[in-house]
C-alpha cells in the first residue's frame, strides 16, 4: 500500500482529532498511522463463548452474556449511591452495578433492548452482579469488525481520562484498516518467510489486532516478534562488523607521563585485580586503531571512577582532551571534587560545567575547551550543548549511562564534528590530525546478565569489575514492618550517637506524585518530631537545584545527621560516613533500585545497615524482592532475579523505557526467538554483508526505513 498514507499524522484519522491526538502522542508516542498500526495489544480477552445466566459459576473469570435490562434503580449506600440495573436473559436474573457515572448511564441505557455485556461477576446474597460491565447493543455488536479474541491495548490514567478507552482504540484501528484496505507492505524476504514458515506481514498485522482464532493469533505474534528481533539483530551485527572493519579511532600509542605519574605517585590505594584487568582492556582498545565502544559494568562501590580517570589520563598523554558526563548535578559535582583531589598534585586543568554554571564562567570554559587549556571536563547534559566544542576530544566517559536518553548520547558522538562513523572513510597511515569520533566508555552500576547484554549491546564490548575493594563490610539488610517503627527509630538514634549519618528514602512515582510528596512530608515531620536533637536535611524533586545542593552539601559535610529524600539521591552520591539506609514503602521499589539505594551506604569502614520498611500487605513479587535483598549483596544475582520477576523492561530501574523499547517481543520470554533471529540475521549478513542481492532487496528496504527512523540507540535506552 501507499507508504505515505502510513506517515499521515494520527490527527487525520477519522475519530481521532487534535485533542485525542495530543494525548496519544504524549502518552503512547503515537504520531502517525504507522505508529498506531504498530501499537499492539498486550493481552486478549477470550470472547469465544456466550454464557447463560443460569450457567454462571462463582469465581468465574470474565464472562460474556446476552440479555436485556428490565429496570434501573438508585440504591443508597454508606457513601453516595450506586446504580443498579436488573438484567435478564430468560434463563435467570443478575444485576449490573455502577458506582460512578450514573447520569450518563441512566440517560443512555436502553430498557428491554438486547445488549452484549462482558465483565467479571460477583456472587452476593444468592445473586450474580457485574460491576461496570462492558456493554454494547447487540445491533451494534453485529456491525463491528470483530473477532472472538478481543484485544486489550495498554492504557494509562491519562488516556482513560481523555476518553480513549480500549474500545475507542479498537475503533481507530478498524478505521485504519478500512482506510488502508489492510494492505501493508511485506518487510521480510520470500526466502525467510518460507524458511521460517512465517505468515505475510499484512495477515500478521490483521490478526494481531483482530485475531480470527487462537491459532492465527499465535502465528501473527510469532511473525511480528521474529521480525522485530531480526531487524534489531541485523542492525547490531552489522554495526559490529562495521566497527571491527571501518570505524577507525584515534590511536593512543603511548601510555605516558600523566598515567605513569599517577600510577606511581598518586594512586591513593592499590587497585583491585579487577580494576587492573579492566584498565588493561581499555588500554588495548585505545591503542588498537579502532574506536573504543566499551561498557564498563561494576557494582556500586566497585571503583569505576578511578578506572575512568586512568583511561582519561591515557587520552591526555596523547595530547587529547577527555570528558566525563554524569546524569545529575550532584553527581557531577562529586566527580569533579573527587577527581580534583586525585589529580591535585598533577599539573592538569579540570573544569565543571552544569546547568547552573554562571554565564561568565561558562564562556570561559567554552573558550578553554576550544583552545585546549582544559584537559578534563566534567559535567551534566550541559556538555551536550552545541556551544560546547572541543579542541580535540579523545575520550568521552558516560557515567550511569542508563539515565541518559538516546539522543543525548548520540550527540556526544558528534562532538568530534565528524558524522556517523559508518560514513567515515579513512586515509591510510596514522590518525594524527584526522577528525575521528572520540573513544567511548560507558559505565553502569546496573548489572545486566551477560547473556542478555550480548544480545542487547551487541555492538559494545563489555568489561566487568567483579570485585569490591578490600575491607568492605557487606551491608546488613533487614526487612521491618511499619508497626516496628519505634524500634527502628531507636536504632537510628543509637547509630547517630556513634557519629554516623542516616538516609531515609521515600518512593516517588510519577503517576501519584502529589500523594508521594505528601508521604514524604508526613515522614519528614514525624522524623523531625522524633529527633528534635538532630539536624535533618530534606531533598526532593520539587526543590530548586540550588536548595537541593545546599541541603545535600550540609549532609556531605556532616552538618546534618539525617537525610530525608526521594530517590534523587539514588545515583552515585558518596557520603562514606552515612551508614544507615532506611527505605520507606520498600515494596514499591524495583530490585535494581533497591540495590542502587543500598549502595549509598557501606562506603566507609563502619558496619552499615539497610532497613526495608513495609506494611503487612505484600504481594508475592514484593516478598521475593525483599527476600532477595536481605539474602544477597551481589548485584548480578539481584539482576538475575529482577530479570525473572519483571522482565528487562524494568531492569534499568525507574525508567519506563527500559532496556529495549520493543513493541511486541519480550527479551526474556522470547529469548529463543531472539537467539533464532540472531542466527538468521547473521546468516543473511554472512552471505550478503551489504544486503545487495536481489533476494534481500526487501530486507534492505525495511532496514533502511527502520534505521532512518531510529538507530539502535532508540531500542536501547
Ligand atoms: P562506583 O563504581 O560505584 O562508581 P567509586 O568509583 O565511587 O565506585 O568508588 C567507591 C569508593 O571506593 C570510593 O571512595 C573510592 O575511592 C574507593 N575505591 C575505589 N577503588 C578502590 C580500591 N582499589 N581500594 C580501595 N578503595 C577503592
Ligand atoms: Mg560511580
């Protein structure tokens, strides 16, 4: 079909309009017809059968019944009223119940007219009732393009509020299929379709939205998952091949003066074996002539910073500049101070650039970066601004990389002013004076299980620091119920009296920000009432950056003993004297986040503690998470559990985007398809590395379209 039609803004689809389009853009990222088409249901309701009322079972799942409303009444209850409709199908009677939206329902419901209703039933006082049923006139029901398996699309509160219900999405989808006549271009080659026994694209799209049967749905899902994973793998493998072959990098031949001076004279402690190994790996990369693209994984506190510094010193030794980018201002400042201290006795110029750097200072920094006076710049996203240009950036280090968005990272690449690596053609000979992309080192404390990392970051090399510096005492972690709060307070008091400091962390989850904020404030007040003899800091997202820094700084200096905060302190903050981490409503945090938070303590010589506070009511998953936390300190083990519990979507902590922004495949559950797709992709590229063969034309076409729209960084976030 006409590709252009699919590029039409969603506003133009009949039944959408500008208001709904706006919500769909912001909530679902749906901008075009094509985006809508690729917005897939996350489950299906089985409406293959109709039930009679006299067949209904207690505790049954959702059921579908045809019948008529004979009477509607309002019933007073403790709070407000409920609306009750008598519903009968000739075999028996049941009640439909609404607790809100009375007026609309009363005005619109038709008496003695056949309806198809669908929902979950309750059994009470000898009668079945169905609260807030899905209902539709039989007359309309028959007119719809409809299938037995009813798709349920992902939804959000805001979507629901804007009236974009599942049924509305469904209608839009129908409209889309009508306008396009359901003709969608094939995206895979005939050969692959035949070999892998895949159904055609158009058929798959139809059946994913309007499945005709369980069997066709399964085929559609398989086809679309395969395709999604295939093209990601194609991109990864191709990128990897290109890297190995074409993307040249600066050759840092010498490990010279700065590195040696630091290593011999200023190293504040002996490096761990793991740190030494990783530095060697990095050194090898930097001297290889290819651009380094390395992911450094290391648990919180494993000592990644010093590794980064030593890599940067190698860049300096070769007359290049280096930068270190961190996701928050607080963290940038800490890095800056830490590195300043480490480099104190060396003749280096370090600078800090963040959003709050004053204009005059900013100008000075810009200048000094361009003329090469600054050797190492540390900062936040501010480093990415167009005005920031380097004389010769040789190495970019990105800390806690999962906190950065996609576009941001690729921007760093372009700081070297040469475009995408793939287009670089290189002169033979040395790399002096040639403009090349900087070497990239990304660091993360969120461990990704190796097997997963291989398929996700196929284009990155991976180093792991799997050893903590000696003398660390593992953090003791316990789970306590809210009812034991007084004891916990007593413990806090004892620790502070010993000279320690304490974090108290509250969850902050966007959907219910105001409520969380209230929890935080209530908590702060109760702590303030309890500990009148101590100084308390508070830091949360609604504060101005200045105020945050001020409070943070007081805590760092030890002027305050208790830090009450939301998760803003999660990343990287280093206060070695803080030895107690209290996590409130711990059941609301993901595992990796809990682990990150716990990593804020246990940084000094003292025994540290992490106390997970919850109420008594806990889900199965929450219990597993809490138990995992209390039984292990090993980030990789925790990551494995996390992966099993939640899938990779949440692996990276709070970020909804997760590791991979997949439409339909699930990296964990569909791991077999993934492996398979990877194999097929590598076979295709082996035979035809540039996809030039006639039979692969269609793959090339799809591939070009996908990569034009998004690079692999869009998948990995
Ligand atoms: P992370 O990997 O979480 O970024 P850091 O680099 O902040 O960890 O290191 C955590 C702490 O451990 C710092 O105070 C650092 O000085 C210290 N450290 C790092 N490496 C060693 C080592 N080999 N021996 C002793 N202490 C170390
Ligand atoms: Mg760190």
